[in-house]
C-alpha cells in the first residue's frame, strides 16, 4: 500500500469548506485511529535497533512509547492504558501519550482547530 499526501495548499482548499468543517471531529477521530494502528504495527514489528531509521523524531518517540502499553479493547476508538496517579489506570489516545522531553510537538496545521 502506498499513501501520498496532497500538497498543503490543496489540503487547505479542500478542508476550508463548511461541509468538511462540520465533520472535522469525526475526521480527527478516524485519523487518530488510523495513526494508532500504524504506530502499533511499527511498535510490534520494527526492531528497536531500526528505530533510528524512522525519519521523524515524534513518530519514533510514539513507536517506542507504545511498545509496552496495553491497548484498551472495549472502546470504539483505539486507546491505551497508562498508569495514572495513585496506581489508577487512565485511558489515553495516541496523541495523549506522554513523550520524552525534547520530542517535537504535533505539527500545527492552518485549517485545524487548536485545543
């Protein structure tokens, strides 16, 4: 399978429309689920010795972070179980997993609502 992103200008033009904007939260949810699946596959199959070959530091940090995390099977969205305060378990999506200091932030996208 090969996936190619459209140029940023094209993506902005497509998503800067009332119809796609109305579904933005659904697009985001599906996107996080697809990203979680991809990161989980890499965490399960990519040897640690090959991790430095991953060209994006944030992706490499996510792959390493989810290696030992159990996934929570009983939610519609893919989530991981993290150790919370007082030994409680916390459900977290891929973009909510704490990463090491110095990990690049999530890329800012001009059409994406912040927060």
